[in-house]
């Protein structure tokens, strides 16, 4: 009798557990995210569309759809627009206005929209920048220690002219606030506001001398060397940062991108620069932990471009096939896909990438 009661109890618990899983739509959104992260973008989109068809008020699904469309936009295949990003993220924020994850992504999407308007010279730039800043301030109201949001405000207010929304006094105020709260982000804010002819290598080396094993500072020194067109020293510091924190392996993509960018500006340098780019792409592909599928495909895609420029058509075709096999919507933008696209949709993103510098 006791055994029978025990088995019935297990059966009931199993039904309850199954019911909870099936009734939690966020599990399905997480599944859609994993599909996209593993290169199955069409399957991910189909699943999200099905979730939203059943319940158009699922904020997490709206957020994930916005990120999927962002990824499709940078695929360069013309199958997504800025509106395809803004519409679902605005919907997510409307449905869950206190969710800082969605609020931060909306700020990034607003800034991307403004940045694209800058490139095309439309008259809406200042309006879009104002909207971006308003959204970033909302993020900080929800989470005052969201240093990445404050750093965007420093860059926007400090680096844009007044007619585009720049405001030097606000830039200084946010920079001072960051400096009082966090040494690293305070230094990033100060570096962003340095005069154009400043020695950024010296600036970051002074900080590294006080904290020699800090991967953030090693990374910044390396990026400063890239900015001063010294990829050899950049690589040295990048490798130190990766040695301490293997997740920094994407710095190898920055290094490869530097060499490729030099060639895109001057094709005569291809024979010297592209083998260096190829070495960095291949080193990245062989790092541990293994790179995620979208970034592996991205590296392979640009390895293909490198071979194509060098006249190695067979090698270019091979790398292109490998990239498309992993993810046929891999990013075609010269800058690598933003890491905030690859955190799970229930995780607060703390990745930062500048719209004003290539590294």
C-alpha cells in the first residue's frame, strides 16, 4: 500500500512539474535564444513567431525578437530593418517597463538608430539622440550602478557636437559620477573625454602600473596601441588579458579586424597585413572555451574575405562554405557582432562597445 501511494505521489509530482514547464512560456523563449546562438536563426524566428502568435503580450519574446532582428540586420542580407528592431523592443518595454534588461537594449537600439541617421545625414539625429539619452537615464533610475549606461551618456554628451545633442557639462557630470563609483569605468569616462591628440597608451599604462594583472586594463592598453597603429604591442597586451580571462578571446577578432581595415583602406598593403589578420582569425577559432557559433561563423566569413582579396579563390570559397554551414546569417559588418546579442534573455548585459571607436 505504501509503495502504491509513493508511486502515485511521484506520478502527481511529475504531472505538476511537466505542467509548470509547459506553462512557462519563458522556457520557450530561452529555447529560441539557444537556437539562434547555435546558428539556427530561421528555427529561432519560427519559434518566436509561434510564441507571440499565442500570446502577443510575452515581453521576453518581444525582446528576443528584437535581438534576432538586430542580428539579421548586421547579416548584410537586407532582410531586416531598424524598424524591425525598434518595434518589438518598444513593445517589450511597454509590456514590462521596470525590466532593466529590456530598457538597456532599447537604449542601444535607439542609439543605433541615431547612429545610422548620422551616416545618412537625415535631420532626425538630434531627436533620436535626445530619445537615447532619455532612455539611458531611465535605465540608471532602475539600476543606478549600471555603469555601462552612464558611460554611453559620457560619450554621447562629450563626443557629439551641440547640434546633434552634445552637452559638455553633462558629460563631465556623468564622468565625475562614474569616477566616484568605479575606478575602471571612471577611467573609461576620462579617456573618452581626453583631447584628440592625447596619449591614450600613456593614460592606460599609468593605471595598469597600479594593477598589473587587471584584464580590463590590459585590454585597454592593447586597444590604445591599436589606436596608435601599433598592433605588435596591442597583441602582447591582448594575449596577457586572454591568459588571465579566456573569455577575452574576442580581442583576437579586434586585432584581425585592425589588419583587415588597414587593407580595406589601402589594398597595396594586403600581402603584408592579411597574413597577420588570418593568423589572428585562426588563433581565435582555436581558442578555449570554444567560440560560440555566430562568432565562429563571423571569423570564418572574414577569413574568406581575406583570402578573396589575396586572390586565393579556392580558400575563400572553402571558408565561406564553412561559415554558411554554421550560420548562413553570419554577420557581414566589419565590427564583430555586439556581445549583448548573446547573453541569455533573462540576464542583465554588462558588455560595452563604443559607437565612436572601432575597438
